[in-house]
C-alpha cells in the first residue's frame, strides 16, 4: 500500500511544530528539575561529577526551556489549539466520569476529544507554574539586575525556597503527565513521535 494513502487514512494528532517544541521542552524540564535538585543538595545519585557540571546543565536547559515554552505559547495562540489544551466547562462536567474511571469505580473507559480532563488540568498547571519557575530562576541567575524581584520575594533565601517549591510542583506534574502517557495506549504514545494516532 502506498505510504501517502496510509498517512491519509491515519488521524493526525500532533503537528510537526508541536512535536519539535515538545521534544525541546520535555528534556529541558527534566534536566532543570534533575540538575536543580543536585544544586540544592548535591549527591552522587543525580549523576553529576560536580557542582560546575550541574550548573552548566541547568544553564543550557533553562534557556532552552524558556525558548521552547514561549514558542509553544505563541504557537498555541496562533493556531488557536489552546482550546483543546486548556480546561473549559465541558472539562469540569466530564471530571467526575474521568475520576470514577481512574479510581477503578467504572470499568468502561470514557472517550474524550483529544485530552482527558486530567491531562488538561496538568497542562494548565504547567502553564501556571512554568512562568513562575522561569521568573524566579532568572531572578536567581541575574541577581544584580533583578534585585526588585528579590525584594518582592522578601530576600534571596525566600526566592530560592519559592523556586524549589515550584520545581517540586513541576516534578509532580511531570510524574502525572508520564502516568497518562503510559496508560493511554501505544497509539497515543507514538503520536508524539509520528504525529498520527
């Protein structure tokens, strides 16, 4: 069978731009979290040779993340696909049905357009927490020129604590996202690589 005909029959799920940006910010988020935990409390378990290597990894990852996140937000508004990512009234209405299934209280898997309510809530969490992570990270990195941010946070120590707490929140969201990735089935998982379900 012709490859073009096969692709036409498959249902497109993720555009090339969305996939490229995903594979830029996904490893960036993970690297920021991993290296950040080492910077906060160095330990061999994280795999870094020293503080310098962890800081370099964090530096590269943070600026890749900033670029990818801003590009993804711009793309979401340009293509208006933020409507399928962010929760709406229907998401809230579907939430009890979704929770019953996830808690094994209902054996029939409910069908949702593209993302289930749990995924939409996770994505919203990322949209809210990542800007705060970026701002507090930049304030820590550019301490001299971002002194006003440090003052708003009532000192450098509080700013570090806030940055760490937001990182924990993002780590929890990543864990939730990975849970949904591996429980949605192979077809859904491969679509982030191929674009098709």
